[in-house]
C-alpha cells in the first residue's frame, strides 16, 4: 500500500511534537544566561513538525521498495544483521544531511545468543550529536532516543517484523527532532540516539549507559520514545513513565507542563508507581541517570484496554 494510514500518523505527530517541544523547553539557548528557547521559537518549531517526514521514516523502516510502496514484509530483527544494517544505514544517512550534527556509530557485541552454542553478533547504536555551546565544565547532554530494531512472533520461521509502531514510530520522532532542532543552537549538547538489540534485552542502551557511567558523561535528561503511534480508542493519552525518583519526576513534570503550555492535543499521564521498565530508558535508570519513557496509552490495568493488538506481530504496519 502507498502511504495509507489511519491512526498511526496523527498519534505519532502529536507525540513527536511533545517530544520536540520538551527538548526545546528543557534546553537552554546560546544567549549565555541559559534561558529556555523563547515560546515564539518553540511555537515555530512545533508548527514545522511534518506528517510527510514522519510517514516517510516509518514507511522506509517498515520496508519501502523502489516504487515507494510501504511493503509489509520488512524486518529489523537484531539477529538478522543484514536487515538491521539497512535500517542503520538509513538513519545514518538522514542524520548526515543535517548541518551541525556529527554522526558516529557505537558497536557492541552480543555473545552466547543461543544455548549450547558459541556465537557472537556485533550490533550498532547510531548517534547524532548536536554540540552545545556551554563551557565544558557546564555542558550537559540531553538525549532523545528510540530503539530501531524490531521483532515479531514470526521471525523464528523467517517471517516479517515490520515494526511500524514498535518502534519505527519512535525512530521517526527522533529523526524529526534532529531535523528541526539542528537548525538551532543550544547550551547543552543534544544527542539523537537509536539503539539496537532492545528486543533481546536492552543491550544497545545498556552498552551506552554503562559507557557513559564509566566516562562520567553529564547526562541531564533522557527522553525515550517507544511505541507512540497507536491510539485505538482515539483518546489522545500519552503515558510518561518516570517512577518515583525525583530527578525523573522533574523531567515528567517538565513534559506535562510543556504539553499544557503549548495546548497540544494530548492527555499526559505521568506513571510514578510501577512504571514500565521494558524499554531503553531503564538502562539509564540502572545507572542513576535521569530518564523518562513516552509511550502510547497502554492502559493494561486501566479502565479500558487500549494496548496495540498488533504488538510484536507481522501486522504491526503503517496502515493500522
């Protein structure tokens, strides 16, 4: 099908707007006094978020053929290195087009993937860095992240894992944030990071967070986007998983206040008790870095059940 979508893009558009506005508000400008970007500038950034850009990214990561069709037979399964590398190459290419963004890769190795077998696999995190202008002693790092690998209940049989919602949607938001924020200068460094190996146990983010801990990287905030495109009941709820730690709660409050200040059509719900840990933000929690997860309305234990029924299936496609 060619760029057909129903619920996916309106939801991911709003979530992407919230993510970008949060970064711009949390960040400090290059004026020297470290204020957040003026509301008028943030408003201009919000207005430039593009459905077409988001659609293109999700379509390509799902599996875009030479004729521009969004096929449903793609895969970004981490244990299929060729398909995962195609996705990494796409992300690298998109980031390399942006002025001021330096692109690096961060390889890491998974070992003993299968019982009773000696094997290993090298995967790659992709990092785009927009350097801040603060003096080194004052400069922190703000990270916007998503995992770019996918999985489905059919991959063991060689089947597809298109992963439109999980998690091409999050990657699309990261790339759109990079496109728009690279036009501006910030006090802190902004890193646009896409992780591999999430579906096998948060391996890419754990490698990044462990290295950042060892090297003393000054991470002032992480916002991780995972599954931000499905809204089956059309209530624009966005869950913000922070847990009880004060530095995470502060990030969640900043995002909630940003959504309200810019009148975004979202219903933010901060999850402070029993937050989800099954995504890359948890790797940063484990190293005591401030981080939050933004995710669509799961409501697994809430008044209604709105969890994506196509989760980890071959039906997780752009048209759902």
